[in-house]
């Protein structure tokens, strides 16, 4: 059996920390999607640990074992997890899927010292708003009124363009994604500066890329290259 992670809590956020045996070559904060939880990405975190990368997965507010409700503080929470991981690793990246990809890009725009952002089928604001209004996203605790106002104030494409000058961006999207059109990632890629990479894979669905072992390895190599430690 793989060694279990270190479990902890920071300001009501439940997290799991995966540390390699030797000094980490980089660190990755993992952001899950709407209605999911940190445990859904332990496979990626274990792969990071095996590659010498420290990984921290956490439950967004309103999800899993974390306190509170999801809302406008989500980006602040992601950045707080970055600072926590920096106690253990030098260069730190973000890896998010769907709603987590949305958070990762916005957090990356606010912290120019991040070495990389990996976004898998990232959800733009209009799709998140549609999910709130239809009730599809209410599988978790959410401050709906505040979140709607917050989402209307944001622009994911502007955030992609505002990533730090040394922050590399990797976008991955399944062409068969039934929830978020793959063209979203294409447009985000066009908005971002170099270094950047876009992978649009044939077929698949909204969740198919998150747990693909080959694509997980691509993400880890991308982070290590961005950190300059590969």
C-alpha cells in the first residue's frame, strides 16, 4: 500500500500533503472541481511524490471536510495553500480541473511567482454561473448570491493574459467534453503569453483527462521544466 499523506487543516481548510523522501524538486497545489474532493486527486499526488514533487490537495470550502461555503474567498484560499506548500518546496505550481482550473488561472494571475499553472478543462465564469442558476453546482455548500456577484466581476481570459511573466501555462481539454467546450482552452491559450502549451485530445469527456496516467506524467514534466529542476 502507498504511504498515506500527512493530513492537516489551515483556517478551516482540510488538506493532504504528499512529501517525497528527499528534498522536493518542486511543489504542486491541486484544486478539484465542483462537487468533488481532495481524495479524487490522490492518484496524481502520489505520482508527484514518486517524481520528487511535493503535492498538496485540499477540499475547497463547501466540499469534503473543509468548513464554510464556497464563495468569493476561493482564490484567497488557493493562495493560502500555495504559501503553506512553500514551507516544504521551492518553486510551486497549481494544477486544477474544471472549477479548479478556473481557480488555478485566477490564482496564478495574482501570484506572479508561481512557476506554472496546469488547467484541465477549465470552467469560465459564464458556465459556472449557468451551473449555479440551474442548480447543477449546488451539490455542495455555496453562498449563491455572493458567488454570482463575484463571478460576474471576473474574466478568466483576462486572468490568463495576466499570468506572471515567468509563469508557464499548460491547458488540456478533451474534444468530447460535454460540459465545457474545448474551444475555451483554445481561447485561453491564445490570450496567454509564452511559455504555454495546449493539448486538445480526441474523444473523452469532462473528467477523462484528470486520471489519465500519461497526461498526469505530462503535467509533472511540465511543472519540473517550469521549475528548472527536471
